[in-house]
C-alpha cells in the first residue's frame, strides 16, 4: 500500500498512526513525504514515490505487481486521478484505491484537473478498479458530499465502490486531531478518532487484498 498525505508539505508523520494500524494488519505500507508547495504542485514527488514502491516493494516483503494506493485530503484527490486517468502515472494504475476525506471537484496535483471531470471523460473501456471511500460525517474542512457524489458517479459507471461515513472530522478519520498551535495534525486517543481511524485501516486492508 502506498499512502499519500495531504496539503501540508512533508507531513508523512501525520499519517503515522494510520500507517501503524495498517501495518499491524499485515499490510506493507509506504508513506512518502511530498511537497504540494513545490513549483509543480508536488507532481514529481508523487510520481517518484509510485516508481519507488513498484521497484522496491519486494525488498520490504510486498508484491510489486499488486500495489494499492490511498490518500488523505489532497492526497486522496491525487490517488483518485491515478485510478481514473492512466496517464497520471505514466500508464500505471494501482490494483485498488482508498480515498480518505477527499474533495474531488477541484484540480489535483498529478493532472491539474478535477477527478470528477476526469471520471466523466474517461473512456468506457477503461478497466474498473475497486474504489473505497471514507469520509467523516462531521468533516468541517471538506464536505462529505464530495465523497457521496464521487461514490454515486462510480456506481453509475459500474465500478466496484463503497463509502463509509464514520462519525468524526477531517483529522479523526486518520486517527488524529488538529493542533492549532503547531498547525498540524497529531495523534489522538479520542474515541471517535480511534474508531474512525481503525475503520479506515480496515478499508485499506481490504483494498490491499482486492482481486
């Protein structure tokens, strides 16, 4: 599993609680840093991380031929682009995608276009891959309607998809809470965050074992 963080530059530590939960389920999980504030919006970093995992997964006990992709927030938009546009990562597509608290109607870093627009223009012959969505029902940063609309659009095209809406916010869905002093998310032991983050980890586990 390749897991991309959100808008904050070099924030893979924010995903540490979720990544540990995923790893505890037996999934080899790669969490790279990337910089959305780079001149290209982080496109090169994201592409390099995908190449690295494909080339090195076996050395860490994974299967380079079966790589799933997940992203949180801005990272979720980029992950979805890789699902619906083969050109986003030079023709490579993951075996499954998990979108975590993403907004899909605005441009993302890989293609510069909105994933919803990319899905609408995708060729009907594009092979469907499983897409699992999770979005906190109390998310004040990204409206849960974003995931609902994408879920409906995927269903309309006949893609295998699911949507979970745990009772938590934008940070809680990855087992964290936002700290306004550091302006970063930090691990949380709040019940809603632990429950939601555990559900997200289970979704990632299922995606990693998608056929």
